[in-house]
C-alpha cells in the first residue's frame, strides 16, 4: 500500500511548516550567547564555551541513539494501535538517558579537577561539573518531544524548543550572572532552563500518551529489547559523525593557527543552516517511514523520500547560492579579514548540501542494517584523517573545506548506493533536477548583478540578493514544479479573488 500522495504530502507539509517556525524561533539563540559574552567578559565566557564543548561531546553517549529508536518504535506502535509499545519504548529510552547521563556526570564531576589542570584552566572545574548534568535534562526533553512528533504532532516541539527553551536560557542566565554568580551562575542558569523545558515537555507528552505507564517503564520492568538493539549502533554512528564534524577545524587550528580557526568557524556558522533545513523534514519522515519499511512498500518509500528530498533542496539549495555567490559580503560582517575565507564557505555549504540530501539513508538508520551508516561515517573519517593534514598545510581553509566536502560526498554516495541495494529506494526525480537548474540561473543572475551594478558594496549586496531570489522563484515556476507543489499553487490561486476563473 503506497503513501497516499494527497493526504500524506499535505500532512507532511503542515508538519514541516511548524518545524520551520521552530527553526526560525531558535535563531534567537545567538542572543543568549551575545548576552552571556557581554555579561561575563571574554575570559569567563571562554571558560563556559570550553566546558560546554567537553560536555557536548559526551552528550552523544548520553543520548545513546534513543532519538532514532524512539522515532521508529513509536511510529510503528501508532501504525499498530499499540499504546503500550510506545510507553515501553519511551520508558526504556528515558531510563537509558538517565543511567548514562548520571554515569557521565559522575565521571566529569570527579574528573573535573584533573581536566582543569590538564587544560591549564582552573576556573573551568566548577562550571564543568554543573554543565555535566545538562545532557540528562536536554535528552530527556528530546525523547519526549520525538515521541509526540512520531504521532504527527509538531506543535509541542515549537512551544518547548522554539519558545520556552531560548527564553528561559536568556532569562535564567542573565539573572544569575547579574546577581554575581559569574560563570558558575551561567552554567546553573542553563541547567535550570533545561530542567524547566523537560518539565514542560512532560506536560505536552501526557496529552498524547499515558505518563503513568511511561514512568512505570522508566523505574520498573524489563528494558525494551527492540529499543536497545536500535540504540547501540546509533551511539557508535553518533560518535563517529561527531568526531568527523570536528576534525577539520581541529587539524586546521593545529596547522594554521587560531586566526584560521576563527575564520573557519565563521564559515561554519553560515554553512550549517543548510543542514538545518534537512532537520525541518526529518520528524515527519520518521513518523511515516518505519511503517512503510515494515510493509516493504517500495513505491510508498520512494514517493515519500523523493518528495521530501525535493522539499529539502527547495529550501537548502538557495542557501548554497547565497553562500557561494555572496560569501565574501556575508563574511565581512565578522570583519574585513574574514572576507578571504569566502571560497571555504562555498565548499562547506556544498558539503552541507550533500549531507542534507542523505534522506534515503534514513531507510538504513530506521531499518535493520545500520552497519552501512557506521561504514559510511568510518570511510568519511578515514578520508579526512588521510588528507586533512597535507591539505590544511598547503591550502589552509580551502584545503580543510575541500576535504570536508569530499568526505561528506563519499559518505553520502556509500549510503545512497547501500539504500538502493537494500530497499530499492532513492531520492532523485526530474522535479529535483529542475530545482538545481533554477538555482544555477539564480546564481548567474546574482553574480551578474553583484559585478555589474555601479553602486557601492553594501547597497549592491542588498539589491543583488533579492534579485537572485526572485529569479529563482520565477525560474522554478517556468521550469515546472512537482505535482504536490502544483496542486498547492492551484489551491492558493483559487483562494485569491484575481485567481478565480469566471463561472460559465
């Protein structure tokens, strides 16, 4: 039984729109970091950032792959009408997050002094110990919200992660730092805000599931074996991808110094927004894909994956044009010296687009052959280990970015080929090709305007970007949209007074 195109695509689109609003709301998060840096000063803010990096890396172990496991199990339970299965899956995931989180918090707590001495940062010990508890609350919230998203409800994530979390972070840390508690107060404010969002996520969760049954599964009863089997390989995958994502900047810093690291970090701040476009659609994909996998519905999976990948590219490819064509102007915001990093920004944006187009690999992640993802991450990491040193030494930022893009492309090719071999699925369609053609036309128009307009640099940028955007939209319509997009456009035209056809 295939995915019903009209109903399935409309529900998926509504969920993606809510997730996009969540992403836009989370764009306020930099305000939290700016405020914290201004209140603490550069040195103390640096201590907070360094402690947070240590905690963040251990966070993949705390999550233990439970996000993917819960997505799969709750989606399958919904399809089977088995609420008890959902409670067991979420309860098992929360218990694992609690156990691994407490264990890592104890390790970081008792080892905080040694870590601070090793890094020659005595002031990092106290905030590190406070922040070590944050992954427990953060990932518990993740598990609860993913369960609601697997039921097709996206609004709770918007309320919790889009509104409450950034606001509570900003308020709690500001109050505690202003009261004189310094960097420890900032860490305590983060912990309080995360605990508050967990409490609110529990409130949202109980509107769809039995909270009593779930808490019973947390504190008693056997662990769900299906969740455990799903989580263990995902932990390995998460650690590999986490290391792969940090290796380029680490090697660049060792070979080219702090200035290169700073410029590369500025490029990454822009480039990762492309990958975030993929995250807009992942919850809806995870809500629908597991049942299709279990049924072996190849046509349904292909319809879902090709439609979703097209929508991801519709949002993400214009960002590639923005960063590749207008990268120099965007990086000048950080300072004139950052402008030379523009080629690296274009390559990093390309790498992120490769990653964003990896949706067919979700059949591997949600299926029973997850070893393919481990192999893909390992291949990418191996390529980087082999090439990053010489590439960074010879080509600097461009070398690091090119190696990152090559590694990501290789990883996605491995996963795409494996997904097609195992399940006969892919994400490519003629409509997707038309999106890339429209982006190419928009890139040409943007570059022409940027070099041709006889006005100063800043006005030229603010004129060229809207022109490129309009050209992209016009080219999309002229080349032809996908069937779902055409249906929505016709429905929108019918709602407008000037779009209605005269009655006979």
